[in-house]
């Protein structure tokens, strides 16, 4: 059996809920006669009487009592889903790792919200799962440019370079006056168990005295940087993400001319190609390039 018309179902549900045709007609902005006709169309379609009609009004039959709650729940489900679809269409879901969020993106997000109040931005401050960027969960992500195994349907837009250089508290500066070889006598602070930060820098400049396997390991750059400010050792600073500590003088660069990038490339905006030109995605992408990225680039050395 094909489904009855939506108007007929809606008229019956309203009449059953209000226990009468007049109130149902008022709710649906039609006449009482229109409600009566739609209910009759439904009854004829399914071949079952749904209301007892008498001088006092109408009363649901056993079949009507069975059908009424099913339709009420169905219409409620449709309403909820329509509202959720509309909400999702206006929502921009972005994932960004914790340190990058806290030190770069979050402080500037209110500017985006003020400029684009029509976009409901939902930021997830977390690391990517072992699957990497999941387009079903997020519209955009901020990651590193060069990540193995990234699907070919993911667009990658470089934003600004990750530039590395050792940094320490001012109290440790005299102990490094003899040059990079003096790092061998310092405790190295690593921003992840991979210990790739110091290995990258040491290989780039041929500083063989530095053992990248030694030192303290932290779960992220934010914690490693805080430890460096306390004088616990020398951190491999990201010059953009550590710009506040460097600007305040809480951290200093013992070898300011010895800066390098990483094989991971620049920080980048990533997203599924089919969503790349969606208006809310384009709004966020253009805002990043004109605001936060320009601020990040201004922090990089000449």
C-alpha cells in the first residue's frame, strides 16, 4: 500500500490530539470542513474508520487510537531532524590539536564569530585519531602539511611554517655561551615521545654533540615550554607558538640565527574537497589567511 497524503495524516493527528476538528483547523490554518475532508480521505485510503462522529463531536475508534501515537511520534521525529539538519548546515566543525588551539587559534576565534555570526563554529581541541582527519566528523582540520596516508580527496592549504630554534630561560643563557656544543651539558625538553624536534634541528645544523634521545618528554609543546620557563632545561621552541614567552623575555634564543623548518612542513588547513567551497568553509578559510595567518607570519624571523 502506498502511503497516504501527508496532509491527510497531519489533519488526522491534529484532530486526534485536540479531540476535535475545530481546534485542529485553527492549528493548521484551514477550515473545519477541510479537516473533515482530509480525515475522510485517510479513512478511505486505509479502509478503516478512525473517528466515531456524533452530535457531541468526534471520538477515536480503536484503529484511531492505535494510529494516533505513531503519527505523533513520527511528526515529532521529522521536526527534530529538520531542525538538526538546519543546525548542521550552519555549523562549522573544526578540529585543531591542543597546543595549536591554545596558543594560536583560540585567542583569535572571537574575531571570526564577530565577523560571521551566521556561522556556528564548533571547535574540537584534540589530537587526531589513528585514522587521521575524519571528514564525516569535521568540516575542517588544522594539521601539518606533510602527513603520510592522507586520502587524495583532502585539500591541503599551507598557512604558515613551523620554525624551530632552541630556547631557554635567561638564567641558562651563560651556560650556552660557547655555542651549540654546550647543549650536550643541558637537559633537553621534548614536546612529544617521538623526540623528533631535537633530532630535526641537530641534523639540520650538524650538531653531533646533541643526543636527541636524552632529556625529558612531555605530552605537548605547551607543557615543555612551561618547563623551560621554569629553568628545567632547553626546549626546541616553535617560534610562532612560543612568541609570547619570547616577547616577554621568559624565554630567550641562545642561537637566534640557527632556525629551521621540519619535514612535516607548514601548519595547514585541511578539508574534504567536496566541502572546500561551501560558504561557511570558505568564510573560515579566508578569515584564517587574512587574520591569524598574518599574525603568525609576523612572528617568524626575517
